[in-house]
């Protein structure tokens, strides 16, 4: 029986992440101020958003970059053609979403809408195109700093260990979507009979709920190199799907 070992409350990973974020945000702010950007704080904000994201920083950076560019262009165009009011603003947010969908940038819609909102609703003394260009430069600078720091300063991710424990621990981890059972449990999860007939545990793998686990177990099994067990698994799975 297995269960995960809980990491310490304040570990090396937490300290390293906090230090990296502080250094990156400070560097982004100083660079933006050295360029005399009027609203330099958008640079460290973008850096923090990218570094502390739970998804791939490069993916989020592209979403924020594309969304900011689109929102800045649309916001400046709308502000130039028509004065800001609630009808124009609502129509702008709607058009922004449609354009993102047409360009297959739906994941960047939130950033485009935020930028458009800032350009249209926040009072500025400069022309709309100048405001939009400043916003794009500030956000792009923050993104560049975040990607550079993420590449040069990698924070090691803590590994979850396994230890012998009660059945409750195993049950809790079995239902986690990222759960991969240890090697000695694979044979209990997959068809075992050499003639290709489903083993006693194969019946539980027929439902849609268990099919993701079967896929994970099968992938782990195929990398094990056990040719006889692989052949038995393939035959059993083919019969289950017939």
C-alpha cells in the first residue's frame, strides 16, 4: 500500500521561487523605468503573472503577448473612431472575442479584453495610439524578463515520494488523474491470461471512468519491455473492444 509523503511547509522550492520572483520583478521594474515608460508597473505585473503561472510559461507568454497586441490595436482604433461610452465599450469587448476566435486565439481573449479595457476606460492625456503602444511595450518587456529568468534560473520541483502505509493512502492516490501505479501493481490492473481472454480485473476497466487509467497503465507497461505481457495485454484489450 502506498501514499505520498507530504513536503515540508517551507521548503527549498518555496524559498527559491520567492527569491526568483522578487529578482525578476525588480529587474523588470528597473528596465521599464530606465526606458521612461509612463506606466512602468505593467512590466513587473506581467513578469509575476508569467513566472507564477501553473501552466507552461512559454504558452502563457504567447497568450499574453498576442492578446495584448490585439487588445491594444482594437482599443486604439475604437478610441480614435469613437469616444468611450458604455455601448462602444461593450461592443469592443464583443468584437475582441470574435476576432480572437477567428484568429484561433481564444486563450488570449482575456488578455486582449483587459488591454482594450485599459485603453478605453482609463483616462489618459496622450493620444490612444500612444497609450496602446506604451501598454504593448510595457507588457512585452515584462514577458521577456520572465522568460529569460525562467530559462536561466530553474527552480527544482519537489518529487513526491512513496512509502508503505494503509489502504486509505492508496485509495486516495488511485483516483488522482496523474496517478501511475507502481510496477508491481500493473499486472493486477491489466489482462493477464496468455490466451488473450480478459483477466479477472479487466472487467473493471471497461467503463469510461476507468479507461484513462487503462491508458496510463498500458503506456507504462509498453515501456517496460516485457514482450510476453505486452502481447497478452494487446490481445485482451482487443477482445474487450470487440
